[in-house]
């Protein structure tokens, strides 16, 4: 059976416990190991592989109109798999992953769906290249952590600030055991990492990472001298 005819695209409505097929018109090429984010009005899918061919393409799906629009490929990151994607509120950030030769990336790109444009992420102070890592959005920065570089599991990461295109390393003090294929969530004030695989095989351990306060403090004003 041809691959395309064997695929099923659908939307699930939990309030009615029902499925509805999504349009295939202008949909991206069939793929696996892609990423997807929700913008508040659209789903953006990007990257992945079509059998042995890695992709640097994607699409925006609007469930209200049941329609697809292709994402721009101008200045898009290199084709990749095992990357991560996060939504900032205005942009999708794609980062990490590997190419078709198994070489890991520490590169990425910011995609603005309102202008259909890509901007490359800064390499200065970026974390080591990696795959099978996690990424969460804090409200002001993206935290990437863990994963695999060459044959080494990682217990390191970085915080990326898209507004200033700036990286800071995450602390390794009391960090969880190095691992891959774990999970990570953002609680509103900290990232919780759990599970995955490490040197001791499957893990049922984790850790909480609290982001340091970075908001500027108000400048104190001298009190007037008493008369």
C-alpha cells in the first residue's frame, strides 16, 4: 500500500469523544521524528525524515479553516531529526538534533509565523551539540537540558533568551544523572526533569531546576534629609 494512502490525519475533540479528518491539501510531506508546536491558533510542524531523506520543511495548520500553509525554507535550519521545538508566544524555536550522517547540532532557528521568516540562533556560549534532549519555555527563555553527544550522555544544558539572542549555561551542581530520552515540564517557576536512560539503564529519578531571577530590581531612591 502506498505510504500516503496508509496515513491518517485527524483531529480529536475530547468534549464529544470524536475524531475528524484533517485536510491533506497542501499538507507537508509525510514524515516521522518531526516536531510540532501550538501557537494559539495554528499548529506548526517542522523537520523530521521521510525514510532516509531529512527535511527542513514544515507547515502551518489552521483547524478552524482546516487548511495548511507551507513554512518558508529561506534561512531555515539545516534538515534534522531528534531536535526540539518550543513556542515563545510569538516564535517557534527549533534547536539541536542531528543530520543524516548522525552528526549532532548545537544550531537552531527562530520562526515567526506572522512574517513567515527564519532567524538563526546564536552559537556563542550555546550548549554542546546533542540529540534526544528536552526543551521547555519559561516565559522569557528556553531551557535545553540533557541528551546525547557522540556517545556521551549529558547532564548539562543552557538557557536561551530569544529577545537578545543570548545563551547562559545551566548549573551542573546537584544536577540529575546524565540521561537521554527523558521528559521535562515547566511548572511556572521551575523545570522538572524525570526518567530517561542513563549509564544505569532506565531511570526513575529526576530533578527540579529553578531559574535564577533575572528581572532588574528597582533603583533605590535616597530619602530626603529631615529638615
